[in-house]
C-alpha cells in the first residue's frame, strides 16, 4: 500500500533537484525528474521555474500515485533515489579583515552596535548601517567591533566587499551568496544557480547559527537586502557612504574624530616625541586632517619632516582657491603625492586610469610602457606607494586604490601626462591582459577551437599543467572584466571580443559566471556593433548564453543561442553553428522540451556531417557526432521512447569506446541505466551503473558517483 507523501515533501524534492544543476550530475537529476514526470503523466509538462510551479507538478505526481499502485511504487522509488539537497557539515568561516592596530574613540558607535546585536529576538533582522564620508574609518569601525565580538559569534564571521572596481563590476547579491555558501561549507558544484534559491539556502543554513555578517561598501539597499536574514543568532553590519533608503536597519553615523582623539591617534602612530617636536605645526596638521583617520595615518610618517617654514604657518596651507579645500582625504593624498619621486608619481598616476581590482608588478610594467620599470622595480615602487598610504595591499599581495585616491591620481594624470599618454597607458594594459589571457586559456583548454587570431600567433602559455593555467586566469578575472570594459571605451571591439573569448576556461571549469557577466554582455554588444555576421559574434552570443544557462536565466539564454546560430550561419561557420544548435538542444532538455531538443540535435548532426575531411577541425567531428547520438537518446528518454533511446545510446557508447573516451562512455552508460530503470529492468540498469561507476571511480568524478548511488538506490527500492 502506498504510504501517503505530503505535497510539500514532493515539492521540496523538486526544489532540491532543481537547485543542484550547478554540476553535470545535478543537470542529469533534473532531466531525470522531467522524464519521470513525463512517464507518470503521459504528457509533456514544462519544467517548473518557481515554488508555485513545483507544487503544481508535485500535485500531478500525487494524483497519479493515489489512483494507480504501480505509479505509487514508482514515486516511492524515485523519491528514495533523490537523497535531498546538500546536508554536509557546516564550516565556521572567519573572513573579517585584520583590525587596525591603533583604533581610537568610536565609543558611541560601538555601543550602538552592541545594543542592536543584543536586543531581544522578535522576528525582525538585527541590522545596523554604519555610514560616513570616505576616509572616516567607517569600515574600520565595523571590523574592529567584529574583532571584539568573536565570542558572541562562535559559528563564524562572514565578510563581503561590495564595491567592485566600478558600478558595472560591483558584485550582486547572487555572487556574494555563492561565496557565503561555499565558505559555510557547501561544495561549489552544489550551489544553486538561481538567485532566489541561493537566498533560501543561505537563510536555512544560518537559521540556527550565531553568525556575524559584514557587508562593506554597500551601494544601495537593493544590493544588500537579499543578504539579510531574520535568524535570531545572525547580526548584519552594513557599511555605506550614506544611510540606505528603504532598508529596515539602525542608522549609525560615523563622523570625524574629535581633536582630542585625533591627537591621540596621531601620537599612537607617530610617537609621543615626534608629536611634541612638531610644535605649533601640529594644530595645522590636525586641521588639515579634519578628524579623518585616513588623513591622520597618511600624515603620521611625515610629521617629523615638516619643513620649518610650514611649521610656522599654523594650519591654513596654501589651498587658496582650491575647489577641494576642506576635503581631508584629498589633502592627505596630495601631500603624500607631492613628496613622491618622479618615477613613483608617474606609476601612481597611470595605474589609476582604470579601476583595476588588483594591480601587480606585471600590469604596472605594461601600464608604464617602454622605458618604464622592470617587474622587480615595479614591485618595489608599488610597495612604496602602499607605505605612503596611496594604495592598499590586497590579500593576494597586489594593490588597489581607494576611490577618492584613484580620482585624484586620474585628475593628475590628465593634467600632467595628457590625454594621449593616458589612452596609451590603458591600451598597453588591455593588450598585456589580452596576451596573458589568450595563452593561459589555450593552456587550460588545448582541445577547444578558437576564433581570435592571437591563439594561433601566441600558442599556449608555459604552465606546468592545465590546472595551473586555470588558476592564473581565475586570479585575473577582475582585471580581465575591467579590460573588456576598457576596450569598449577605447573603441576596440575586436579586442573586447578576444578578451571575452579567452575567459572560456574560467566559465567552463571555474564557474565564475556572475563575475564574467558584465564582460560577456559588453563583448556581445561590441561584436554586434562591429560585425554582426561574423564567427566572433556567434562565439560571443554562445559564451553569454552559457553563462546565462548556468545562472538559470533560460529565456535570455535561448534568445542568445538563436542569435549565435544565425551569426555563425551568415559567417559560413559550420562548426560554430552546430555548437550553437547543440547548445540550444541542451537548454531545451533543461526545460523538459523533449521533441524540440531532439530536433536541435538532429539539425546539429546534419551540420557536422557537412564538414569535409580537409577542415582544420575535421578530427573533432567523430566525437562531436557521438555526443549528439547520446543527446538524442536523452531526448527520446524524455519522450518515453525507450527502445529508440537505447539504439542511439548504444551507438554512442560504441563510438566513445572506439575513440577511447572513457569519461563520455561512462556518461552514456549512465543514460542507458536510466532507460533500463525507467522500464523496471533493474538487473540491466544495475549492470550499467556498475560499469559506469568503475570508470568514474578512476576519474574521481564525485558528483557523478553521487548521482549513480541515488540511481542505484532507486532501482533497489523499486525492486523491493
């Protein structure tokens, strides 16, 4: 007799399976769910895209189970094979940056944070917004409070910098949630692709935890709202330049230090003797610093070297008509800049022309151009700029600018170096990053076909293995995105597209889809404006579609793939067109649109069959056609045409064995096992599962092995 299953339980399984499509095995599980629904209902049912639609599909299954004992057994077996979502052990992240060694005053700020964190739980989120002008130590106050409160948060401290280099590259909530989930212990390949699923998963994971979340440099309430939870043990501290309208939070202003506290901080930084020796000039220094901790830290190293004539001025300076008079951060930057050596000053100016997320010696050398410093010398110069407070060291050992500092440097570059020299510096940086990315991408994915001419000219980079090349690319993702945006502004659409093409390994192997999305959208725009009928336009549409698919933005991805196919067709690029049409078929499998998917695979195979033996990629065609046989078998399984499905899958398996492609042979065996399981041929299904698992165990393909374990459990449950 069928044991009743609740609607919410079945819908929850659909939710868990749908959230797992970040890895290939998860995509198969979702595809299998669609095939199961088709088999039970006897008709096409569109893939559900939200909680309400999942509940509707769940009700269809329950209705069928309630009227047919065989369907009830099948539902019980299918549910038993899914295993639910990820439920591994949670980590206790410790992501706060180090607190400043010398921290002065802010007693009222800290007390208000204490009050909000300690108030009685009433179902509303505990959220504070610290706000104040740049250079006032707003972020430092949040980090310092977090350091003092470690015992209050035994389950960890999460931190995210929401600034990005520019509004276009600032991380959105979905990207931040991906990192939070990973730091909480979730494997990267189990993070849900859809933003709302990530929100729900994050809130469920922290529901019983005592955790601090610090969201630094927030730009708007919309950016942080999905990251806030009402969990009673979670406290969120948001750092912004101003109060965030529309956010239900305690506003806590952070203003200038009092003269007394500013003097104390300066004494801590420079030493009592130095402060005493400054004499009458000290009041002028304090006035120029305006209570800004940033300005005070910048002034401290220079305090002992104030020229005697300046000591007698008593403050005031020579600002006169300076439109920025009264801005302590700018005044501090200007004073630090004025004492730089010419070589340092030039590098400081030119490296600030774009909001590069991480400036290292190699990029600095490219920016400086011919006659500039060596890589070793550039490293010394950047370290000196950091010591002067003009750039900040990143955790990876490179450097970045505060926004106000970068604006100052950019203004100086336009005034001192001129617009032509500035454009040249940015162009050199973009070209340096392009050449790096092409060689690294080639080394990370040697088997891929290319459109951009630099691949043939440069060849693969000199890396120990593909993993090292990929790691180098991932480390430069932020700079590569910024380079694409810069190329568009420089009216260099071909360069923008080649940079985006060189991000493919990062998309395919590292899954950095959110980070790359601004660059991919820019590259599509550049390709369409430059030459919409080119193979490069087709490639850009294809890469953007892939990212959109992985982020569960399927409607937009479908439109991109249609555009990609059209562009490749107009360019006469059969291989590219076949790739786009095949990808469209895979998207339709994801949508449970089985017949349209099958039609796409048929069409793609016809395109590949037209590629002659003299084509430069003719050697790739047999494997590509074998994949299309496998895909047709998958689509026919969704249509419940099991005999035809097994014909295609058996042919694909034979081809992969001939090609010695063990991994794809194991994938095909998995699909065969699914068709046997669907028709209750348990022994044949288990034999195919065993053979696939033996191959995948050697490949250490853990997600795929987990899927096979669930399929095995489903078979055993149904047999029992």
